[in-house]
C-alpha cells in the first residue's frame, strides 16, 4: 500500500509541476530533499545574500545552514535570542535579498501557489523584491484545485502551524478554523500566485516526500 500511495502522490506532483510550468514558474519535481539541496547549492553560488521566511520545510532541510556555510549573508528572523527590533530588521531585509527561500501552505494540481501569513514578510517577498524566490514543498501540500488548496490551509496547515508556534488561537486548541479575531491569528493575509509575477523569478521544487504542515 505504501508503494502505491507514493506512486499516486508522485503522479499528482508531476501534474502540479506541469501546470506550474504552464503558468511560467520554473517548476521541478525532485525525488528527495538531498536532490533539492544539490540544486540549491547552484542557486546560492552566485548570490551575496539569502532570506528565509518562517518555513518548517526549509529549516528541516538545513538550507539556512548551507547558506551560512557558503559564506552568504543570511536574513533569518527565527534565530534564537534576537530582539524584536532585530527580527523586524531581518523581516525587512528579506524583501530585498538576492535569494528568498520559503515553502507553500498549499499547491494546487492546477498550478497555483497559495499561502497565508500573519505578518506579511513572507507573502510580500514571494511576489516582489528579491531577485529570485525558491519555493520548496512536499507533495503532501498538493490539493486537486484552488478551492481544495484553500480548504487544506483552513483544515490542515493553519491549525497545525498555529499549534507548532504555540499560538493562543482557537484552532490551536480545537484543530478547527473558526475564522477568529485573535491577536495571534496567523492567517491575516492570503496570497494566491496564479501566474509568475512579472518581475520576480520563482523556482518551485515539489519534493517526493511529506514535508512541513
């Protein structure tokens, strides 16, 4: 059953990548995280700075560490013990770095990239600012269509991410989105990249593994 499930998920990922390419994204299906790391090395080589949105997927792959080991200036607001002012400066610097890394809350098989954000540094940087954006997402993030992608965020990604961050929101307690007005709500902003933004080059790596929330 595991083999058949992997085959099925890979077929969904391949369809997703094909449609992302039709929408002018530089999209690739990668078998595993190590394959992505090898590609990322090449993307990091010519740049001076790299920014990182709050992504469990990207962090689990060690891309922050890779960038530092390659001598790049890294803008990562998740570094421990930063002051509020320092994290704010990091978030702002992400908007104009050479290479910005993030994941997606959901991808659609029809070729859209969907994200929700609490602050906006991640969703802003994905659409305009950095010279290149790299989106890394496991094939568990894929939904059949745009409506399914939005539903996945409400029913899966949002509650799980709020729980992981220790947010005091209803969904972090019940696991169910209640469209709350909590001051700690992490889904204040929703962005849908229907097509590649005119002035932003976006590379999407869809990975044949279950990654992130």
